[in-house]
């Protein structure tokens, strides 16, 4: 009774998937990256229009690929927060329309809950409690996942999200958009110890540094200054070394904070989610450190790190099986804390 057709349109990927618990019947993702690339970032109005163009095709494709019909679907889900308002509205309106048409419950899902559930899709044995390191274009959070809907935020960023920092540094190195994947590739050919960059420590009034919160704007500015200095020199800009040194610093900082948090709170399992979970440097650092401290760490496969509807369907399947559904007048919200998901349900 928990087969879900799920829709994800919070940013620049139109996703439709059919999922039952951790089993995926179909997972269609239509990326708008090529369209936004020429602007150097996501243009919200363009994103909404593109979702509108694509959504019906994606729904039909997801149904066809799953080889199911509407009788087999128990609920219709969509990401309803956080994200771009116009973009969210397209997915939520499509989901509500299908729910009315086929007389199925509608389930609104918090986008970050989707990123948390991405780990379940590939790890049949993963069960809460665990610590989720959520690293994406808009978030850098350490979330204690106690159960479905029972989350507390133990750490977050004071300024830029880590994916945003990757994108901004890539832009100043003229590497295009989105920056993360190209920086990662380039970093693998550079020397990660060539340049020493600041770790963005946050001082506490009581002395010492905040153990779990992060800050990336100082690091980003340090790279800007470094690049300006290097450009005054005659030799070619060592782009790969800059990318590798940046990535090394980010991976080291995030690993230190995650491991400290897991040990302090005695949480033996870490699951990483969001686009930056694809990063090879972060994967390497965290895997080594987790092993040293006898912790388990799980990374979703790359296709579940960035936005997709399978993760939304997985979360919605769990929600519906526990009796949660959303009112048909549920509004989209550009921001909502992951700790406030109860307001999405009847
Ligand atoms: N291999 C990689 N290394 C580093 N960053 C990466 C990599 N692959 C993708 N990213 C970054 O991940 C981000 C996109 O991730 P995601 O789709 O989860 O974010 P979002 O949906 O825009 O934000 P949010 O989920 O917070 O709303 C981009 O900033 C991109 O540069
Ligand atoms: Mg996302």
C-alpha cells in the first residue's frame, strides 16, 4: 500500500519517479543545467517555465518505464519546500492534480528529507538513528535522524553552503556552472597541499571554536586573493592545484566536524546526502576517518546525490505507510526548517 509517484521540481531538475519503500520502479530526471549554464547559475523564472514544459513528459515516461498503471499507485508526492517558489509550484500543482484525478492521497515532502532518504535507496540495512551530513547547493548541515520526521540540527553553515562555495570558486577559476563536478575532476590532477587555505573556524564567546558549525565565505575569499596574487605572476595559473587545495580544505573541515559530532553524540552511523556527497575528496577523507574511529559511513550512488524524485518517493512511501498525508491546500514555501515537517501533514 505504499507505491508512490513522486515529483521533484525544487530547483533545476525535473524529476518523476515511482517508488515503493526502497524499491525503484522508474526514476526519470530531466536536467536543466545546459539551459542555465549560459547564465552562470539557475535563473528562477527560466527554471519554472522549463519544469512546466517537461513535467508531463516526465510523468508519462515514469509510468511507462515502471510498467504500472494508476491502480497500482497508492499516493502522489511532491517536494513542497524549500526551493524556488515558481519551480516548487509546478511540481506541487501537478501532484495535487493527479491526486484529485485518480483519487489518491497527496503527500508534500521536505526536500532535505528527500536527501536524507537518498541513503536508504541503496542501503537496505540502513536504519535510524544515524547522523546525516547533508551537503548540497543550499545546505551544509549535520542532522541527527532519530526516526522518520524526528530530526534535530546539530550543525549548519554560518554563511555559504558548501556546494555554493564550490560553484563560486569554480566561477572565479572560469570553470563554468555547476562548479562542483568540474572542480572535483580537476582537483584529482592537482596537488592538494600546494596552497594552505583557512578552515573557517567559528570562535565561541566562551573561547575555542564551534565544533559542528561551518563557514565557507572566508575560504572563498582566500581563494579569490590567492588567484589575484597568482595572476600577477608571469606563469600560467595553476588551476588544478588551486582546485585540489580548496577541495582538500573543504573535505578536511567537513570530515573533522562530522566525526567529532558522531563521537560526541555517540551516533555510530553516518549517512551523507546532497550534491556534494558526490565529491571524491570528501568521500575519501570521511571513509578513512570513519574507519579509524570504528564508525559506519554510507554515501549514496552519484545519481542519488543530486536532485531526483526517487529520494522524494522513498520518503513519501515511509510517510504514507505511517498514515501521513497532506491537505490539498498545502502551500509551497521557499524556506522551512527540517525540524518543522509536522506542519506539512493533516
Ligand atoms: N563532485 C562534486 N563535488 C563537489 N560538489 C558537487 C559535486 N557534484 C555536484 N556538486 C555540487 O552539488 C550542488 C548541487 O547539489 P543539489 O542538487 O543537492 O543542491 P540543490 O538541490 O541545488 O540545493 P538544496 O538541496 O540545498 O536545495 C552544486 O552546488 C554542485 O556544484
Ligand atoms: Mg537538492
